[in-house]
């Protein structure tokens, strides 16, 4: 998201992600996006101007691509079996929204899922092969595709259909909501992908950690139950299901694939400008599946 120059700052304060700021605006996602400005200094925060390229760990001009992993790991295996999907309550400290209720037992077949979000580099290979379209609108500075230094960041500013096309090219498909949540949460009803410990910038890239997305795999402390990276923060991720905020009350118990139709497609996982409670493994969102791309949404693929 592009901000006026005089308010584009990188916040280097981990606890600010859990504090209410003084200036907020509504985001395209319908959430509050809050800019931590003079209140950071008053609380002892360290503010530094964000670089023009819009990236944490990235410099302007020529230079090597930023990266955190030597190589993208192979897709991870998620074993067959039951897990608890959704929530009823996490206590007074964290919300459990109506569309995440009720908690219910779901049984899935074995599947594999990408260990990381799909990167710009991988998506470029699909474009070069003629199986994917280049992102239509990359004027937003936080869109990663046009920037040579960002090949290891998640591809964003793509549509749901673009994500479907890439996964088909890779021999897979988008995961269902249930598959995504099990890969993130495991079978022990944890709140976050890494467990029940409240999020810090060691776990994930979320509001107050970086002004934009980062290279995949930069937060090993946030690995999921089965070893997937960045299932909280960085970018949210498209899933195959249509989104329905009452679906859990009638969802099948075995291998649910979501409603037959709808107006919005699901996306899971918090993004780089979402607050800490949106990083919960049960958090759900619905987004326009048309040609409207978002800089805070990417995807990963699943495989039989």
C-alpha cells in the first residue's frame, strides 16, 4: 500500500503490533490499517524512513535479491486423519469470530502442500511457459512481480484465477480451507501455526514488523505444525472454497470443499499489515475473485 512520502515509515518495534495506534484508515480488506507515527517515538520506538523500493531487507537500485532460504523446500506431507476446525472461544484476550464458529471435527485424506508461499521467481517461470498471465496491475509499490530483487518474495497482486492457473501448471491445485487450516494448525487445536504463544516479529511478518511482504521463509520460529513457512503474516493466501460466513454450521465432516457457489473466494492467514489477532490459524476472509488483485494476498498450492 503506497503512503504519502512523509508518512512512509518502517516500524522497528515488535510490541507495537499489539498496541492501538493514534491514526487509522479503512483498508480495501474492510479492516483497520493503522500507521504508527509520532506515538511510536513517544513510547520509545525506533522509526526509520522506508526505502523507495518498498521492501524490508531490500535496497534501492541494483543489488542481490533478498532471500532467507537457500532453496525452496519440497511440498510437505499432511497425514490423513481428523482435526478440529474453527473455534468456540480463545478466552478474553483473543477473539473467535462468528464465521469461525462452531469448532467442529473434520477428517481429511492425505495431501501435500507447498512449504512456502509461491514466489515471484516460480510465477515468472509459469509466465515464461505461457501458462500464467503477468499480474495486470503492478503500479502499487508493494506489488513484487516487477522488481528483480524480489524474486524470493511471495507473488502478490494476482487474482484468484491467476492462482488457479499457476497451481495447475505446477501439477496441483489451490488447497481447500480445511486443508489449509490443518496444515497450519495440526491436530492439537493450537491458536497460531507455531502454537499458543502470542505472535512476535520472530514468528511472522505482520503489522508493526515490516512495511511490506518479505522473502519467504524468514520466520523459522513461526513454522506450522507440519513445517510450513509463513502460514501467518507476509501475505494472506487464496484457497479454493467459496466463502460463506455460516458454512461451519453445515459443513460436511469428511473432506469438505466449501459451498457450491458464492460471491467471494476464501483467503486464509493474516498479512503483513494485519494485526496480531488476524494471525490466528482459524481466521477466515472472503475476497472478490474477479480481476481485482490485492497486494496483501498470494497463495500456495496443494497436491494429492
